[in-house]
C-alpha cells in the first residue's frame, strides 16, 4: 500500500495543501473532513494513525479537500452546521449560521421568559433562529418567513429533524407581505452587509453564502428600515423586536427604529465584544 493511504499520511498531505492555499485552520479542517469521509471518530483518528483506509473513502476525502481548497467552508462541504448545540442542514440557498447569531437566541431567552408566545422569524434561511427558540421553549409557536422558496425547503427539513414541525408554519414572501396576525416576538437576522463590501469579504462568504442573505443595500440598512416600518402593525402590546446587526451598526439601527415609534430596551454583545443583538419595544400603542 502507498504511504499516502494511511490516516497519518493523508492528513499530513491535506494539511500541507490547505496551508499552502492560506486556509487558516488547515489541521482542523483536514481532520474534520477525514472523519466525515471515513466515518471515523476523532478518537479513532488519533488512536490509529497507521490505519489504511479503503479506496472509496480516500477518494471521498480527497474530493472534500479539493472543495476546501476552493475555499468552500467545511460546513458546506459536509452540508451541516452546529448552531446552539443542534445540527442544521445547510445548502447554497441559506446563510451558514454563525456563532454570532447565537447572541439573538441568548437575548431572546433572557428577555421573553417561559410563558407561551407566538413568534415571527423574518428571513429565516435555514430556520436556525426560529427552530432553536421553539426547541428551547416547547410552549412557543410561530411562523418562519423567507423570500426564497429554496431556503424554506431547508428550514422545513430542519424543523422536521429537530422536532418542532407541529409548532412552526412557513411563509414564502417579502418581510410582512401576506402576514395577517400579531406576534409576541418578531426576530430577524436580516441582510446587513453594504453591497460594495460583499466583494471584500472572505472567499468563504462571498462565493458560498447567498448574496440575497448578505446584501443590505447601499448602506447595509435597507432591511432594518423595512422591518421597522412594518413591525408596529404585527406586534402585540408587550411584544419585542429582536434583531442581529453588523458590527458598528447599533446607533444607526436604533435611530431607524426610534423614527418608527420604538425604543431600545436592551442590547447584547457577541464573544468578540461587538454589539450584535438589539431589542426594541413600541413607545406607544
């Protein structure tokens, strides 16, 4: 057998290739992709470096590495992403859920308590926010809305896999179009990247995240204007709007909501220290 067919040799070859392509986490990415291709655990990979893999698994691993060399994120190669302790299916139609977005979950669970609620998730994508909230609060229900029908198919699959289908409906439309009820919570991680900035983002983002979920218009704030303008009509008297924002957008987004009759009640920073989630309530009814 050729040396390159052992786990240790395959990993070394892959790490070198990824490092030469300026992939920052080359060792971690190589190991994760090998585990997925071979169906081995981390412990098995560590314990048996001289194991010789079958040809089909070697071929699969190398195809994974080839994709990563094109800067396709590991999560997209594997088709799954962990978010708030759960695995979500992802596809080219949806934004890859980030750890930053967990800030919305944390703020919502802190602010909204345990009582039954109806929620509306605008621009749901993979469904990560709505599904996580319903999984954490078994007496909550709601609607997940998105302009992309392909994204909604992924969200529906995730809803089924994570056991919240009976409490989550799906709506294909732009923001509030076609929505007819009021909610205790409106939540969203809307597009907030200024259009011109998309093309200076990492290749992993600009080439593999859907631009529909990234492009926030000329100044990155178009979605917030739409949500602020429509939320009052669809919010119950004590309801909240909780949003993810981009780094440095807090003051601008807050002013947009103040102009529509809201006040900022709380904000929460991500692990990097950036204000990432804002909560608003109506100042008048």
